[in-house]
C-alpha cells in the first residue's frame, strides 16, 4: 500500500522533464492568471451566465473552424469575441441581461449542431487527431499544446491580464455603482465593451485548458472564492488569480501522478475545492460576528463595504 502511495508522488520529481508538461505549465499559468482576473469581474458584475453562454460559443466557433478547414483557434477567439460584443450591444449599457444571453445561448447551440453535422460528415471514417478534435474542444487538450502554441497562448493571456489591470479601477467603479460612475464621467458603456472583449478572448484561451464544457468553472470558482475570502476588491482580483494558478498547477500535477485523471477534471476539482473551503471560512466568520454581537449586547459588526475606498 505504501508503495502505491509513494510511487506516483516520486514521479512528480520528473514533472518538468517532459516537453509537453512544460508547455502545459507555461500556457496554463498565464491563462490561469487571465481567467482569475477576468473571472473576479465576471462574479462581481453578476455575469456568470455570460461565461456559460460563451462556453457554448467556444464550442460552436471551434467546430465552425474545423468544419471549414481553418485553424481551430481562429474559430475559438473569433466566435467568443464577436458573440461577447453582440451580447454587450444587445444588453443595457453594455451589460448583457438574462434575456439577451438566453437568446444567444439558444441560437449558438443551433449553430453548433449544424457545424457538428458538417464536421462529422466531412470527417466520417477518419481517426487520430481529426477524429478526437471535437472531444478535445469539449474537455480541453492542454497536454496537446506544442511549444509554439504555448508561447502564443501565454503572450495572448499576458496581454489580457495587462489590459484588465490597466482598466481595473474605472471598470470596478462602474461595476459597483454604475449610475454614480456614469455621473462622474466614467464611460461605462465603453468599459463594458472592453471587458466583454477581454472576456471573449479569455473564454477562447480557457477552452484549451479545461474545454468548452468546463471553462465556466475556471472563470467562476476562483472569483467566487476570492469574494468569500476578502471584501477588498483589488485584493480579491489577485486572490482569484492565485487560486486559478494554484488550481492549474495542482490539476496538472494530479493528472501527471495519476494518468487516468484528465487534467481538466483535476483543475476544476481543485478550483471547486477552493470555493467550498472559502464558503466554509466565510460562514465561520459570519458565525463569529453573530456571537460577538450577542456577547456585547449589540448588533454584530458589519464587514467593510467592498469598493468604498476606491471611489474616494
């Protein structure tokens, strides 16, 4: 029994000896940072359903690229950015509402069925990478990234992260109190469009790590956990990014130590575990505040309102 437990762990010492793992770790780290930063805003702006819609957009865009014989990433990024902007345009002040998202959701699923039929008909009887391409899009293929692809994805993710940090302050202002931000001259709609572009690119990137079906978890779980841990919005951004990076690292290590475990499952399992732990921590804090209120005979001390300090 001890040998069975120690053998997989001892193999982790050779983790970086494999080129495909180095590529996965490089791309996964940068994509995780971008996903964590963008995901923190997705949660704060109450647009998690948008991420769910973009997961289906990513699948449809990738299938469209495959069906017409072009680079899969062109379809991924192109479809995610175009439909993210479409949802922002149809929504109120560049904020997609549930009705808009639901309509796009249904339409894009119909397109996905069409492109899936075209792709499978054109590739019937083939195997190998072509036959597995649809499955890779659904569940991710981070171990299949070439060194060149990993570098390109890392550069794109780094650009997204830098852009988001550059607009974080006014975007956070608009996210917390849109009317006041607009009254103070913040171009709320412009920042809304910019955020949706960054969200679309990130969705395309995350699809390569965890797949179209699971990308919402990489966006929502770290951001949700960060908001449970801290009420300070800028701290929450970096906590979310740190949780996303830790989830990718731990998920890749788990998949390497136990080859039967897909990397996408390992990554999302760790991210979900972090969220559950954050919920537990926040519940304990709330219980302590209630007890403190009863002991002093007054109301429990309220947590500092998130975002107040950045508005002054």
